[in-house]
C-alpha cells in the first residue's frame, strides 16, 4: 500500500490523499485550503499527474474536503465519484455556491485564477456522482479490473457524526485494510449523534487530530457550555445589543439553530426571529427533509417550523439597525472570510461595546475570524485586507460546541483500531506532536507517521 499526502499545507488545509492498493488508485477527498486563493488553495495534484485514478471518495461536503472536486475530476477523468447518499443531496449546492464565491472574489479582489471551475462544469459533472448508504461495501475499482488484472478493492462509508452525510472510509484490499476517519465526532452533538465506528479494525489508520492541542477542562460538560451560551445571549439582548454567531452553512448553522429552538422552547431565551443566510436556509431544509435518514437526536424537530427564520441577503443585513435592535444572526462564514455576510456584519459590530460576536467552532488563526478571536478589548488589528485596521470594542465569546473529536477519544480510537501504522492529518503541529507522543506512550511498537505535503509513504 502506498499513500500520498496531497494537502499543500502541514496544518489543516486542502484534505486529499491518494491511496494505491492492489494495483488500483483511490483519491480520498478533494478539498480546498480555506486560507489560500486560486491555484494555491488546491491539493498537490501535479505531484500525481499522469497517474490513473479509479475512484474519488468524498467524506463530507465541507469545502476543505470537497471544494476542489471538479478540478480533481478534470485531472482524473476516468474516476468514479463516490459519497454517502446524504452528501449526494448536498454536494451540488456546495459546489455551485463555491463558484459564486470565487466569481465575487475575482471581481472584488482580483484573484486571477478564479473561478477554478464553472457552474456549467458542475452541472456536467453531476451525473458522475454516486450516493451510497452507510455500511454498504462498494467495489470502487470494478470498472477497471481488466487494466489491473486483479479483483477490485472495496470501500465502505461509516457514519462519522461530524455533519450531515459525513463518513469515515474503510478500504479493504486482498491483504490489507485502511481506515480514513475524515472529520469525526465521538460525542453527541445537539442534533447529530456520535460517530458509529465501534467495530473498526484496520492495518493502517489515517486520522484527523484537529483538537490534539486542546485538553477538555476538568468538570466541562456540553450542557454547562450550552447554559453559558444561553446566559450570554440573554445578557446581550437585555442591553439591546445584537448577537452574531458566525457558522458554517452546513452543520454548524443547523447545530446552533437546534440549540436556539430548544432554548426558546425552555424559556431560556425569549422567542424572536433568527436571521440566517440563503445557503444556511437550504441546508436547514435538507436537515429537516432528511431527518428520517439521519442518526440524530430530536428527529421530530423541524427547524423551519420551530423557529421564525428570516433569510436576509448581505445587502439587507448591511442596512439593518443593530444598536437597540436586539437581533440574533446565525450566518456564514464561520471563519469570517471576506465577501461574506459574517465578515461585513462583524466589521460593523466591532466598534460597539453593546454588540457581541460568539464563536462556536474552529476559526483558522490566519483568517479574519481567527484574528478577531485573538484580539484584546480596545486592541487595533488588521481584520482583513478589505476592512483594514479595526478596533475591537464589542464583546467576544468562545463556546466549545465542537463537531470534532476530543483528543482523548481519538487516542482511545487508536487503541480500538490497533493499526500497525497511523498517519496523522488535519491538525496543527502541536496537535500532531501531542498525538504522536501519546500513541507511542500507549503503543510503543506502533508506527506513527506525519507525512509532509506531497510526500508518498509505503506502508
């Protein structure tokens, strides 16, 4: 088995791995890097140029895992594209929205390489997408058996509990097995239940370690964190300020909307409209429509009925009164990238101490959201290239409602899988270092590899 890390960065970036097994090749994920633009945001596809790829398997529809899928299909035109059936309902919308964002970035920031693909390309490629149920074994190289002269390896999607349709991928060959976690959550969220990886065993494990640098504080519970968020929202509304919760349109938005619906039902937050973006609304409707197919809690809770959701365009949000209004916004982008409603709204709110911005998920330190999280009260800092230097006067809060596995749970998962080789990914250097040290402490004979960008390892 040979594995090539195509992520262009050593930290969290454009997830993509090329796996060679039994004479066949499988591309696991095809993401884009959230911090880079144009060609720099792509996986290192040039490193494997000219190699025949039999299939592309997508773990979930966040852009750092699926954002370059059309580019990958152009590079590997004979590859079949496989994903879960729940991701199948989402992927086209994600890619079309990505085209819209790239076109806007080209017009407003002059990013020469954008768009990396067009609406027409997405439409023409859509018939290649295949959606499969969880726990179904698929012969991913069956159409290319004659070329290799060997039986097809198989893959199986297992529910990863991270977002709607998310999956870990079990790959089985003649003699060896590989398991790729993708992004995984081993604890129940408000709406989605924990990953179902209970029976996973594999020779090789490719594992995310996003939270390897973050220990869970003693006495921490998700319930206490939800209560803290509710109290914080009430405090801001009482002083007639508005609350912005920047969130990814897929997953984080629905998680927070579910929390708000439950808190309003319990009387912990007063009932009032919640402003969301158009893409957030689309995915919220899919969450409602696919509730019966999803391993989730509150399966009878329809968000579009439980909440008064108001879809507001960026232009409408820009004209809304904030001071004295007591509004709640749950809008993209989670990292407050430029040319998003969350970015522009945050820039308006930042200089007003009555306003509050509450983070409920990961924000890359080099994005506008990451820089805002790090800013001290009264500190001036460069928010973004477009907004320039701003002074932070608003309230900032951070609430640990992660959709990623805690590091202790990941370590326990390694012990369960008992691989002979672990490849660490999707985490910063401190996260990967901690995980490697702890794995070696528990399993001295287990091989741990942190492949550098573009490097191929034989396992």
